[in-house]
C-alpha cells in the first residue's frame, strides 16, 4: 500500500512538472507573439513619424503632432525592450525547469501542433512500462 501511494505521489509530481513546463513554454510563445505585435506597431509609428515630419516641414501640420508621434515611438521602443527582457527571463525559467543552464539559447515554435486525440485506455496502455 505504501509503495502504491508512493507511485501515485510520484506520478502526480511528474504530471505537475510536465504541466509547469508546458505552461512556461506557452508563456514564451505568448511573449514572442506580443513582441511581434509591438514590432508591427513600431513600423506603423515610424511611418506616421515620417509623415508628420514631412507635413511639419511643409507647414501643413503643427509640431505637436510630430512630438506626439515621437512620444508614441519612445513608448513602443520601451515596451519592446521590456518584452524582450521578459522573454529572456521566461526562457531562463524554462531552462531551469529542464535542468539546463539558464543562459542556454533556444527558440520556440509559434505554431503548436496538437497531438491526435487518444482515449484514456490508449494512453493508459502507452504508459505501461
């Protein structure tokens, strides 16, 4: 009975670790997607900045519009740096969960393929040692 209880506890710990690793991986994927959106925003704001600057030089738009565009760009670049930092922190955490060097570099896939649907009995059969 004690051995059986120990096995159940071990299986629960293994499942918790697998869940934690999966969650850490998905957090990195989400961080990368957020970073991609911020990069797109930066590209659009750069274009807005060029247009505002040209209109300001031509005298058709006030300097305040140009300054607002510059402030927006600064906010986006600050956000980008923070998101890059968060991604590195999350990668370090995942590396630690995997018992690797926290500084070890790796990439994640943005598209995650789901495993084919299996029944409980099939899964139970696969897990038998």
